[in-house]
DNA sequence: CTGAAAGCGCTAACAC
DNA sequence: GTGTTAGCGCTTTCAG
């Protein structure tokens, strides 16, 4: 690869001048500018990004840390982020943390060594303290970290209430909830939403809440037990789509008809939800937009632009599938 | 962040010595080595990866270029690659090409500017010529590029034959094929496998092959038409799982029972296949292993190790679900 | 065994 | 307007 020196020689100017036209900084005569441009074209010169990074202490690179890219929610987020980043000449590094703090920290270490400009992270283990000491711009997605850290997600409480209300509007009388992991704020909020909505009507019964842990097999198990114990349950709000699919399977295995005997609604709106048979009714998050917004916020942070709002809770929408009855 | 100079001062040695202990290169007295190590610990020093890259002309970074990370096949590949890469202190850059040559080339441009050490790519547009001029180590995944470029995938022809044979073994007499895009070698090979297997028994009939383009909606349409025209079709081999799901939907929509009236088998073995109702029977690729192997090969390439085999076609396995009948 | 110094390719003062 | 030069932080000859 050619260097700025080669260009300078070819154009018969100094490297400083070449640098100036490269960065359109400082004054440079139109004619010499042309000479330089010609030389660049002739030599097919491309500036060396690493040398530039060394000087500027920034790399035009950002990182995305997710628990596991294999989880269907994240690829769409990643795609959105990569879309806005590549349009701004940024490069995206992908990291899988498996929800382990140790791995997250290790990634941060590398990020600093590589002058990575910022990171978008989905985490429930990292605290503001960890992050502060890294001194690297951060945006949180899906899981809240701190008031000072831009956060993009949805209103889980309201989404959950919406789910419950919809089940009721289709005639469900006894609505159970398969919740996600205890330590996940997300899952907790969805549970709270479920509870609130039912408590308001004096219908809440904690026996109807079981933990599926966002896990397929576990969910199948606990759902079967629940339905055997309470055969009159006629609606289930699952903490996410993945579990909703599992719930449907469990119900069918027990000989229940969905939605005639049992209605099921999920949360997330991953593509999977529309591929199953029957298609899952769900509270859909605007997943792509979440990633998009997060990327924009990070860019603002990097550019030192003021952030007017730190908390971005985008709107969920009801996506009606075939696991719920027609509204009455 | 501290620099090597700080460490040198703290340890009262030269930067050269520090560099030597950092890289365990050259001779360095055990005592001074200890002094340096102490200084490093005391200052919590981490070498600057960018400065190192500038000198070494390599970045401990590799790139993965896929058509779209949102396609359920790729996250698992990405995960595998990231696993081996991060274990070797490499960082993974993620790129979405949307199968556009222009985007691929743009990514390569950036890779060179950033001294990216190698790339793993899924492409059907890039030719050896493009790649050669980039002079950057490459491994092809899922889609073959050239004999000189390490390639990891499965034997699509054999996999397809296996699919057809299995349908026959469960009693299917009239087997149709919903194929993938014409310009995709993959899809072509699967079609060839299907044809070969049937031709051997003089059962091939080109009227039973339609193009679903790896697209959900298209597949639903063409499948319905096909089944209306040939109501006696009792088995369908779909070119991938995604289309298989669509085929099942189409069949059910026409009032056919799966698998009683119509058996369906897919190809790929993405997780999705086991989440649908009924679960899709499929020819499963060892997706994670494919990514893993590709990563290992790229590392060898980067390290200048000799590659003994360029063509890696891993074994597919039959994954029996509920869209096919019991074997007789 | 260790240090001085050149240089990786680029940018930004600072002169002229 | 343009050139000279001192770094950015690191590695590696080359002396000693």
C-alpha cells in the first residue's frame, strides 16, 4: 500500500499539504489541490486508518456487546446498528458476553487498547462504576444501567398491561403468566405490568405466575404443571415470544386447543413469532428502531453532542396472530 | 492510559527492555524482568494495540462478511467464529453485504485501511480476481469461491439425495422440490441432488420443481399453485428450512394434513426448525462447526501455516421432526 | 544483556 | 499557501 509520502512525491508537494487536502483542513491552493488529487488517483492511494488512529486516539470503530448473537432478538438490533454505523464510515465489532461480567470486562479492556470509540451494550451485570472507569461512551439497549447512560428499549410495564388487557378483551377470565428470570429487570417489569393490570380488577393470583426463565425446555415443563393444576386457565401471557412458542407446544401436548381452550400472547415480536403454527400473538417491540436509535445516540455521544433525553422507551405494538381469539 | 515510556521510567530501564519483556523477545535479565513486571502491575499498564498495529501491519482483528445477519443461519456461524477468535485474542468485525458486490468491495477497502488480518465471507458475487488484488487472507463459508480459497460447507448434493431417500423410505411416491434462487450454487446443488436421486429411479419430473427463491411469501404462493395442480404430491423437499416452514403453512392452508397427506423435509437445521408446529424434519448442517472450522482455517492462513485441505464439506445429519411419517 | 535511535503513516503546530 | 518537524506508542535493528 502507498503512503502519504508517495503521494507527496508524486504531486511534488509536502506531506502536510497532502494531509490538508485529505482532511480538507487549512488553506490549500486550488491548483495544488488538483495536483494532489491527481496523484492520489494515480497511485490509488488510501490513507492508513491505523496511523490516523494512533494520532487521533480514535478508530472509527464501535463495539456491540450482546449476551449471545444467537438469541433471535439481537441479530436485528445488530443489523440496525451496523446500518447506521457503516453509513457513517464506522466499523462494528461484535462481542458475545454470555451475560458474564468477566467477559464484558475483558472486552472493555480490548476496546480501550484498540481505541474503540464507543460501545452499545446489553447487560445486567455491569454497573455505572465499572463503566465510568473505562471512560468510553456507552449506550444501553434493552436493559437499563443508569440515569446517566443513554438507554433504549420499550416500556415493559405498559407492554405487559397491554398484553393482559388484550387477552381480557378477547374473553379470557383466568390469565396466567410465565415470567422470565428473577434477576432480569425486563422480566421483572413485565411481571409487574401483568400484576398491576390484574390487581386493579382484583384478579391477581400469585399461584398463576411461574418462572420459565426465558428457557424453552423449562417453560414447557412449568407450563404443563401449571395447566394441570389449574385446568381452567384460559389465557397465558408469556414473558417473551420464545416462551410463548413453548407454551403453545405444551398446551397442544396436553390436548388443549389454541386459542379455543387457551389463548397465548408473547412479548418481543421476533420474526420467529410469525413463522410458527399457529402464529403467535405478541406485543411487538420495534427491534430495528431500537438498534437504530441506540446507534444514533452513541454517535452523538462520540461527537460530543448534548444528549437531551437519556431514556428512550419506544412504542410497542400489538401484533395479532392466531393464538388468541377474535376480539368480542 | 499509560505508555511504555511510563513503565520504562518507573522500572528505570529503557523502553526497549520493556518491549522485550512485553513480547518475551530477546534476552532480558531475570531481575530486570521482575522490575519491569512490577512497574507494569503498579501502573496498570496495557500496551496500545493501535501503535503495535501500525508497526506490525496487523491488527488482531478479522472480519466476517455475511449477506444479512438477520438470516437465522448466520448468527450461529458468527457465534462460532467469535468464540474461536476471542479465545485467540482476536476481535471480530461484522459486515452485512446484502449480497451486493459493491458493499463487499467497500468493506474490503476499509479492511485494508485498518490492517484487518483476514476475512471470512459468504458470497456469491466475489470472484478470485477481486480477492487476489486485496491480498488479504480469506476463507469462504457456505458458498464456494475458488479452489485456492479454503471453503467450509456441506455436501449439498449428497444432503439433498439423503432428503429424497428419506421421504421415499417413509413411503412417499411423488416428491416435489421447492428450490432456491437460480444464481445460488447451493440451491442449484440441492436441486441437482434431488434430480439425481429421482432420475436413478426414473421418477424425475421437472413439473414438480418450482422456485421459492428462499423467500417466505413466494414459497407460500408457488407451493399452493403446485399442490393444486398436482394434488397427488405426497412429499416435498424444500431447499431450506425457512421455505419448509412456508410449505407446511401452505399445505395446512389448503386443508392438507402434515405428514398424513403430505410429508415435508427441509435443509439447514436452523433452530427455528424445531420451534414450529409441527417440528420440521430436516437435513441439518453442523452450523456451529462450520463457523468453527472456518475460523481455524483463517487463523492458519494468517499464521502462514500450510493448508492441507482447501475443501471442507462437513457431514449433514438427518433431523427427524413431525413433518414426515414414521419410517416403514 | 541493555540502551539509543530509527521508523511504522499520519496530523498539527509552527515557521516562512 | 506551503513546508518542516515533532510527536502518537510501539518494535527492532544495531551498538556496546
